[in-house]
C-alpha cells in the first residue's frame, strides 16, 4: 500500500525530511506555512526550525494562517525575503 511521507499519520522524521529536501533543491531559506484548520503539523515546527537552523537555512514560520493568504501573508513573506537580502 502507498503512503504519503508528508501525511498527518506518517511515521517520519519531518525535520530531517524537510532539511534533506531543502538541501536537495538548494534552497536558501524555507517558509513553514501552516493553515488555521490543520493544527497537526504545528507539533513538528520546533524540531524543523532547529534542524533548518543547524543546516544554516533561514526559516519563516507562519502558523494559524488563512489558506487563501488574505491575512497579510504576502506582505510578511515579502518583508522577510527583503531582510534576507541584507
């Protein structure tokens, strides 16, 4: 049976998986965007943030957000990205 490695019931080290994927695609930074309706991924944020920091990757954490970004998310992301350019 197929199972998703990112599903809410997956038994996977999400911090390691996220960091590995960020390295694979040569990301400079990561945005963790979690919508209000899905609280399960928030439990993994502290470990993900620590793993990304250890890998030298910037991280913007956006929790309890609207799915449609109508809560000012675009402006926050833009400001954060501009701060990385300094």
